[in-house]
C-alpha cells in the first residue's frame, strides 16, 4: 500500500493548495527524503478523507512569507521540520502549552478569526510509541536523555507528564544540559538534572533515550561505564534502515528492549492528522509497511 502511495504523491515541490482537494504540506529544507506525504496519504486512505499532502522545500530566507501565502491560498495545515521549527512558533498568534515548553512548533493551522495556531506533536508521538506500541511503562523510571538540543527540548514535557522517577539530561556541553534541565523543571516534583557525560559514571538507568543525531553518522555520545537495570529500555529518536549505532550499543549492554524512532515519526504524524481532521488513524499498519519499505 505505502509503495503505491509513495509513487503517487511524493517528490513534488508544488504547494498543496494547487490541488482542488483540502491542502496540507510539510515545509522544510532539505525535504526530499520526507516520509510525511506517504504517511498522511495512508492515513487519508484509512479514513476515506480526500486530501492532498505534499513535501515542499522552502528557502531559508522566505519561510514566513511561504507560510502566510500557503494559508492565504486556502491551505488547511502545515507540518514544519528542520530548520524552521523555532521560526514557526515565533510567527504563531496562539500556541499550545507543549509547543511553548518546546520552544518550537512542528504543526500549524489557520485560526478562524485570522492568525496561526501552533503545536508540537513530537513529544506525544514519542511517548505514544513507547507506551502504546512498545508496551513500556515510563512512570517511576530512572531516565537518561542524551543530548540537549531542540529535539530533546521538544519531547521533555510529554515525557515528564508520564511521571518518571528522575530525568538526567547529559550533553557534551554541560552548561547546555544544566540550562535545559532548569528550563523544564517548572513546578514539577520530578528530579530533573543536567550534566556532562563523564558525570554519568556508575549510575543506573531504567530508560535511556538518544536525542542526538550522531548515530546517523555512525557516532555514539561518549558514554562512560553506566549500569542498565534488568528491564532497561533504550530508545533512539532517529531511525534508519539498519539498526543505529546506539541500538547496537544497547543490545551489547543486554538492554531489555531496544527500538528506534520510526514509530515516533508515524505517531507524531497521527497526532497532527487528528488535530486537523478529528480522526485518529491506525498507526500499527503504517509503521509495519514503512518498516518494510525501509528494508528494501
């Protein structure tokens, strides 16, 4: 199913509103390898929604004008990917708490009275993949998050909402990890701390999340000797056709469960689709088919 849908709608840089069907798109740069059009086409087929969703490459100097012209021409919704997520929330007239906490938006839609509403579906997508798809329990878990960039900031609030026992944010630059930990603590009674990787020596964790992009280039953050509990789960926010270097490291440490971020990609898209269309698609079949496509 996905292979057929891919051939039908990907590879176009035309605005979605050029079609007579309700128009949606993902804006990014680069955008060529985006799976979002394929995923949303599968959702639309499931729900019998007649819509068009396209991947649009936007130049760095005209993002804001492209967003405004897209909605002015009747576009109904946008997903936003790198490098525009911070700029997306900056131009919003209204935003959700999770987008505010993330300081970035990957979802936009026009308000009836004019203006733009922003949200961030990345964190809820990751949590839903962990809990609903993988069957993991997050409450009470001693959690390590590697990385302190925008990807990690974007998922912290939904993760904290699950009530982990503690959260340690580790980063090559200690100050950046400490600053992010301070920013996300808020009124939470959860112990959230930031540190450099060397400070992890000898600590034990029940959940480890790789929020760095280093794995895509075959690198692993400089982890010292740490302990994985007997039911430790390891999650890589990136995905690839083959197991990432972090997944291979996790398996070598005898982690109880290991997975990548393909499910997160599909779940954040499903949340976007639901917010736009009021229908929640079945993600399991889409994840399965997308995994099959990646392996061929």
